[in-house]
C-alpha cells in the first residue's frame, strides 16, 4: 500500500539455527515509540531447522496484514497452478470471411492475465502487433462488426467495496478484471507555476480520454497531487497541491481495461489499413444492454503470459495490488459451480481457505476480503502467515520460486526504503 496503515502487522521467519532470542524489553521499547502508540503488532521468530519458536509476540491476535497478505495469495497460486502456468488471452472471430470481408466481430477473450502489456516485462505493446498481424494473415481487409472485449471470466467487481475511497482512481488502487492491460494504470504528468495559479496537465501515458476535473493548487507547503475516480467512469478528480514551478507524475487507474483494450485493437486495425465499421465494446456493456455474446467463434491466435513464477515475483517484489487480486480471482475460477451469488473475490478466498485448511492442515481462522491487502478490514494472525511461509520454505515443490520472489529489505524492490 502507498500509505502506512494505522494498524501495522509484521511477520518474520529466520531460517537459521543460531537465532538469538529477542528480549521482551526490545519489543516493549519498540511499541512505546511514537509511531507505534496506536498500532497493533505481531512477531514470530522460528528456527527453521528445529521448528522451535525462538520468540513470539501477539501471534494469536487477528490484525491487519496489509501487503503481507500478498505472500499468502502468491503461495496459494503457486501451489494450485504451479510455477510454469501461463495465462492465455485468445483472439477470435465470429461470422464468415468472404472476399476479404469479415462479416462478424473480432473478440479478445481474457483469462484474467494481469501481465498483458505490463511494464515489468519486455515488448510491452508487442501483443497489439501480433493481433493485427494475425488478422491480416486471414486476408481480412474489412470488418462489418466491431472489436469485442470478453472479460466475462471474472465478475465486474474490479475493486472491492471495502477498499478506502481515497485509494480509488490511483494507480495502486486499480481494479482487476478478466482483461487487464498496461498494469491497468497510466502516468499523469503535471506542471505548476507560481503560487495562486492552477497546475496544468501536460499529458497522460498511455493516452487517456478522461474528463479531468482539476482542483489542484500551488502551495509552498505542497502535499502532492492525487487522483480520485470510480470504476467505469470517464471522470477523474485531481486534488492536492504542487510546489511552485515544479513537475510531478501521478499514477492513475485505467477505469475500464477491457473496453480500453478493445479501443486499442480497433485503432491498431485501422492503422494497418483494415476498415472496421462498428464502435468497440465489451461483454459488460453488451450484457447490460440485454445482448448476448456469440459463443460460435473461430480461433485466430493466442497470447501467452510469462510464467506463474515470473508473475509471482513481480507481485511480491514490487507489491503489485493488481497482480495479487488477479491471482486470487484466478484461484476462484476453481470454485465449484453453484447457484451461490459469490463474487470473484469471494470464490478465490473460499478456494484459498480450502487449500490451506483442508489440504495442508493449517488453521484458517481469518477474515479476508481481497488478495492484495488493500482493505483495512482484513484480519489474520502471525501464526497463520508464518505456517504458510514455513510450508513454502520447507515442503513446497515450488519453494525456490517462492523464496526467490521477495525483495531484500532496505536494498531493493518495494522494501528498498524499509528497515534501512
């Protein structure tokens, strides 16, 4: 999370037989510091060779895990899908191709891949070239329909209702959907002048067609810029303040990644000389208007994600909320088909609990709402997290993939400023 929560949880495991016991006085002094006066804290230090708990503090208390929860989500994804699993995004079409004309539509069939076009991997926009090239190879020069993004593998609840409102609209508060693209975020470039003037928007990368409502100010005591907006909305509110004569980059969320992907492919198709008649759309909009998606489609090409091991490393190393929630919802696709009106978040949590409690024998007395830890309503114990970490370090066949996914505190990744 970008900001520190008022409730803070720490979980530590030391894989050494020579760990010195931490004295109660050390923890007592730590909890008396100004930054910890109103906080909850839990600590467990375990000897990984003997299994002995060298020291513990509040390990049965249920407290907010924040981004520590990502370790649980990524461990679950590795255990269920394996290190070599790859997401598949399919390009399809319906209708018939006659004399260079596709009498039908192009479909982008999503699988929940959080890495499509991600800045954390090479060739960020190559998938668009591949898709346009594959359409050209079919001899298509005209399309009578449109590009339809089919993100229906997940529900439309991209962000969790228990997230804090101030997180919505920012890059780290991006929702997770059946189709995700460019990490579901953009860079907003701002520039300020003298005090009393309003900062201006220079550009967005990638280009976004938002209606920005600019309430930014210039101040000698600047707080920084912030973006607020809800999913599927075209309006974004800019708040906060910039220092005089300065520049700032703020990350915002792509509010409707599936529809955005459909627009990207439509522009790409037009740019290579293929005319397309109708306006791009997505399964959410079609279903809302009472229309159904054709299931009689023909395969054009498949775009494969990096491996699960690589995706887990990005999730843990950079603490990417989008990745963690997409993994949780992917886990939820294994939930048995029933008439229960569960969200994709809930399905993932149910499968997660089943794995660790019923199949691995770890007590899952916890309260979870998402997979990334962004909601302050999550509650877990240090014992629960430490048992999962211990299992992944000593018993899992994916131990090496999991353990290599973490940054070093004070050195790199999302922990480079922590514990210096």
